[in-house]
């Protein structure tokens, strides 16, 4: 692959004021690399990959994965147009570009704006909201290079950035591959040691040889593929002088150049947790300043710790609304392998309106790689590439099929004017539309007496035999109750049909109840007890068997239910049945 490096401006105005150390309008830059496969003729449907890295792991560490993925794509038969990856603005090569500009307030996802007038803001770090927006800026800047389908591949922290990017622009990404995602509902068990380790780590060595020797002794890197280790030694350290270690510390006694971390340990540590030294709690102790300085505290937290992290939980809340399809890929030894969390991810992802349809529609899947942990893409590169390639192969085919139905068949036959103007179908539909939801729908009509009315009918029969005035009083109270209870009463009368649900309006329920009751009384007063018994049996029958004939209902008026936004009232306006109320889930 050929590699093209880009320096692209980041999103203007960072999430928190202290994200820049100079002034609010400071221009920060992303250091991004574009990997372009050689000797390929681009084809329609070739994949553009947008990748996001784990915290403190430079983008170059993923190059072995891209090499193996390219080989797998050639076997599968789909093409990769290019792969894009950028270091977040305060890490890796991006930090080198922004050295002297970055502050100590960083976010993964946009939350309410911050006003700085509170002591607890000192040395605070937010949660990389900026990187999700920076990736969008990257795409907008190089839009001609980002041809669809665009596939997101994120690792650890990067899964959150891509997930929240998809929330800002739901149709941008066709699919997201989540490599050991840290999108969680509860704090990860490794969170505390992950915060401590960079806070106290060594970050200066007398020579490059000393720095490399220290890295090679690191237990964390022992399982890593040798190709990844080489990339770490090449891109994770840099020579002094730097902002933190200026010129006077640039050489040791032997005249050798000293080396430090490319991503300063301060930026790494501040990326993992955000301080809450004063245990700010605006939930139980309302305070507008606390609300501004710590707007993202979890409301359900049992206590307010000195450090917290909100973005994983923020992304968790958005999972049901994810439009892109999702592959959850885990290492079996990872600390993210909580069975409850995994199960909930599968149940939640893409299931709400605006989502992909979730696992039930084949849009969400989970896979595992054995004998590896959180760093599966550094340890089991070939296996990871195989799983990712298998998923992408299927997604490319689905994308091509969906593209055919997304664009009108006659669209390509129209000129520019035709593509901008209302067509005949639009004008015809608007002319015929009378404010109702004109859609054909087959429903099962119901008797206006339901199972809920059966006990009332039995009580009414007994009263009519022993005390008719009391029976009439009971009937009148029932009518008044249903009128004043309104839709709440009718909402309880929902049948158990699987396709559509319906229930009668509160007027219709009691009109039939009264009609049958009056006929029953009239016949009993005439002494026609057998005929009256027939009406009694009829009432019991329709209460036990509520389903009636099937009718095709074509015109509805739609009213949102104020109690539940997922429910709507559909009122039939045809002439055959008159005005009757219906419930339909959806």
C-alpha cells in the first residue's frame, strides 16, 4: 500500500475551554494517514475504511492489521479503496503537530457547554467528544476520497468515537466493526489500574537504545505480534527536546540524544479519567456551577468518586439508535467479556426507531477470538483480519442490494430539473391527502364488548333478577365511568393479535353494552325469558371470543399517544364502520 499523510484542521471550538492552552479559537490539526492499495483499478462498491485507535496506541500500530485485511479482501473478492486513520488531537503525531496548543480538557462526545468559574475544573479532563467531530471534519475536508460504502473499524476507545460519529450522521457509516469495545453500562474492572499506570510511568530515557530496551521488557507487549512491536518502537517514542523536556535535557553525559514518549503520559492519563475531587453531585445537591463543570456525571451512581468516566455510558445509551450494522468482536480473555453486558449489547444495538433493525434482522452480530484479550488486533492479527473480512464481505453485498432499492429506478433517467422538482406521484398524493395516514391495512375488527366487560355483565344480570332499579343504577355508573376515564379506559382493551391491535372507543363500548342491556330488560319485562337468555348468552359469547371479521381499512387519522411516544392512535374514517378507535403498535 502507498501511504499519504494528511494534516487536517480539527473541529473549531473544543468541547471544554481548557482543551486548548492558548485561546478558544486555536486551530488544532489531526495527523492522518491514508493507505491506498497498489495495482488496483477502483470499482463501484469498493470499501473506504475509517479507523479509530485505542488510547495512547499510535495509528501506525494498526498497519499490520491493514496488510492482513487487504490479503483477506483479495481472497473474498471485495475491494478496499483506501484506509484512513488519524491520531486523536492530543496523542501521537497529532500531539506533535499541536504541541504547545493542547490543554488538559479532552472529550469523546459533545455535552453541554462549560463556563469556567469553578475551582473543581483545575486539571480536569473530559472525554474525547472532539475526536468524533474531528473525524467528521476529516471526511468533509477529503470528501472526494471518502466514497461509499464507508466502514468504521474501531478499537477500544475508538469504538466510542465511531459510535458517536454515527449518532451525529446516521447514514455516513454503512457498518462499524467494534474491536473489544469499551461501550459499557457499568465501570470496567480494569479502569482504576488503567488510570494509575500512565500516571506514574517512566517517560524519559537517556538514549533510544535504553528506551527500546525498556519497551521490550514490558510484560504488556510480550504477546504482541513482532510487527506491532517494531511499530511501537518506531512511533511511540521521540527524541528530545520537547515542550516537557526542553533543550537543556536534550543530551546525556555521553552526548547521546535522550528520548521521551510521543504521547506524553499526562495526556494519556488525562484521557482515561476525569477528576471530581470535590465529589460534585448536582443530582442530589442542585448547583448550576457543578452542572456546568460536571454535566456528564452518571445520575444513577451510588456515590460520587474522585474520578469518573462518562463516554462509555453515553455511547451505551445511544446503542438502540445506531443506524450502521455492527460486528462486536471480542478477545475471550478480555475484561470486556462480561456476559450480561454482551447480552444487553446484542439486545439493544440498533433496535429502536432510526436504528438498523438489530440482531433480529441480521444487522448485529458478535464474534470471538480465542486465547487473546483486549489487544486482539495486536496479538492475533491474522485471526482478527479474517473475522473482519468475513463480515465486510457480507456487508458489501447487502449494501449493493440496498443501494438498488434506495434510489428510484427512474432517477437516472431524469435530467437535473426533473431531479429537483416534484413528480406526478407527489402531486397526486398531496391532492388526495386529507390529513389522514392513507395506508392500506388489514385488521381484525372486534366486538365492542371485551373480556374486561364479562364480570360487569354477570353482575348486571344478577342485579336485574333481584333488583332492577339497582341494575339500572349500576349501568348508569358504568357509562359515566367510561366517559370520564376517556382513552385510558379504552387503552386497556387491547386484543392479543400479532399483526395489529385494536380496541373500541369509550363511546362504542357502552353504546353496545346499553343496547344489549335494554333489549334484555325489555324481553324480561314481557316475560320472554328464553329470548332474553339468548341475548345474555350472546353477550357472554362475544366477550369470550372478541375477534370478528377481517376488513381492509385504507384510511386512518393518526394521533400520538401522550403516555408513550411509541404508540399511536389510528382512527378509521371509512363510511362502513363509522367512527371507531383502534390501537396499533409501531
